[in-house]
């Protein structure tokens, strides 16, 4: 038989993979009504129903599920063939096996990147492409991790972890001038990440009214530089648990005070539209959830 419209096949595959007419329309740059027309045309050509329509969306029929599975495999074959035929250096082979991750430097560089090998040990068939960004924009990433205040209204943000901060410093820093109560911080060199506001608020909440030490502190606009300065004994940093966990575990930093403050902010995950059906995405998200739970236990977060 003659092949149906390739456009209709592509629309059907995207709808089946994403489970939504609206999501397929967004991925393909079409209107939902155009997606519906393509699917109806394909069903007419095949003489079979591929979806069951309902008030809550569309559900694949048995025939539709089988067809979608075969088409998904076919599109991956086409994708791989295209990559292999491309000019060297233009397209990386087996790109479908790469999970592209983006996010803030704090989360990616100070915590996640050292754990990725655990995922690859479990699933060696996948590889990563990782980048960091100061902007909360997903770009071309399959998954993007960022911090955001809790007053957002975007349902696409999946909460991962609230931001909880505490003072940390090198153990050697406490030998000459111990810190037993928050007031003992006055006189120490305080390290700031981008603003003095976090230290100012923390000290006020702890009943310390002197701002002299805060204003005199060093300013870093990169969390990695901030933590490096703290590790070498250059001062006391105010770090969230993601920033601090591995340094504390290695004994490079200590938390001299038990006080922790939860901010009205947290780390969130955003998934690129159309990434749901990509190999490895569901596996990685489940693995990441497990890592976050392990972090909560290690840092004694309720």
C-alpha cells in the first residue's frame, strides 16, 4: 500500500509519545486542531482507530500502541542514519543516547556532577551532555535544574528540594577563635555569594545585631569560588545543603553551629517539551529523586 502522509505519521508519533495533542502541537509548532486533523487523516488512511478520545485527552488503542512503538523505532533509525551521514563534527553519532542536562552552577558543579557516574554504572548505555547557566532558561537541555522562590505559578516546575542554609568553615579556622554561639561570628571574616543580604538576615534571625562584620566581608559572584575560599580557611560561608554536603562529608568543612534556616525558595526541575519519550529520561528522573532523598537523609532534612 502507499505510505500515508509522512507529516501525519510524525504528528501521530509525537502525540503517542507525549500522550497529549497539546504537547505534540507545541513540539511540532502546530495548532492542536492541525494535530487532530493529521491524526484523523491517518486513521482514515489506515481504516483503524489509533486513539480513544475522552474528556481528559486521548488514549492509544491496542492497534495504535503497536503502531506507535514501531514508528518510534523507525524514527530513531532515521535519526541515527542522519547523524552518521552528517559531515564529521556537525552532529554527534547516537545523540538519542545522550541526556542533556543544564542548570545552575551550584547544583550542577558542587553536587550533581560527582554523582553522574553512579547513574552510568547502572545504565552504561547512556551518556551525558552537561552545561551550567546563570539564567533560569532551559534552552536545548532535556532537563534543567535551577533555584526559584516559592511564589511562582508555573506548574511545569517540579520541586526537588527546599533551600536550607547554614554557616560552614574550615576546621582550622576554629582552633584560634571557636564559634559556640552566633554572636561569636562577629570578628570572623564572612564570605558572601553575590550579596550581603543573606548573612544580614541570618544574623538578625539569630539575634545578632552587629553588621560590622557583614559589611567587611569578601564578595564572590561564583559559588565555586566562595566554597574554595571557605575550604582554604579564608572565612565563613553561608551555604545551602547542596553546596555543603560533599565538603562536610570529606571533612574539608564543618558546620560550627546547629542553626539552619529554610529560605522561601528551593531547587526545581524543568523538562523540555518533547523529552518525555527520549530514552533514559524517565530512568534519570527516578534516579535523581533517589539521590535527593539520600541527600535529605545525609543532611538530616525533614
